[in-house]
């Protein structure tokens, strides 16, 4: 089955590995994020290509195990 080109809030959140409410909060704070398309007053969608392009520009984050090692080394 081909990937959907249009993603709803839950699908974008899953792609980012965050909760849907966290996505809503991130958008409300006005930080950088791809623009959404409003299909109706209560239905917003994003283009998969926009979200994936945005993800590719984000700096890579340290893994949890790496953070733990750095924390222990600093003690």
C-alpha cells in the first residue's frame, strides 16, 4: 500500500515520535514547522513531503544512552 501524501495530526505526530498534543503545543508556540492546509475549521493536514523535508533539516539529537553516559561522566 503506498504511503499517504496528506497526513493528519496523529500521523504527523507518529512520524515525529511525539504525542499529538505535543505537536499541537509546538505549533501553538509558533516555532518553525511546515505549514498546514486547513480542509475545514477543525481539520488540518500536512503534506508528507513538507514534513519529511523539515525533519531532514533538524539537527540530530543524542540518543538517550549517550545522554546518560555524558551525565555519568560529568559527575
